[in-house]
C-alpha cells in the first residue's frame, strides 16, 4: 500500500495524527494476557475521514 499525505475522501493535504484512547487497544488473537498496542491513525482535519490505521507496537503480534 502506498502511503499518501492526501485525504482519500476529499483530497485535502491538512492531515493530523492521533491514537485511539481508552480501552480501544488492538489485541492479538490467542494472547489473552497481552496488553496489546495503541492504534495510531491519520485523520483529515477538513472532512474528518480516518485512514491509515497502524499498530504502535507491531512486535506484540
């Protein structure tokens, strides 16, 4: 997948970065005691479209 700094929904170049908060961690299947990983997202600051989800700690999987 090609990473772009342009919103795939509206074409805006005004992109922010954040992460899911609270209990919205990405958890590995079959590892019930794992703490999982935060999910980092990119979001368009014009239309609010959320895209490019990424695990902060992919080694946990």
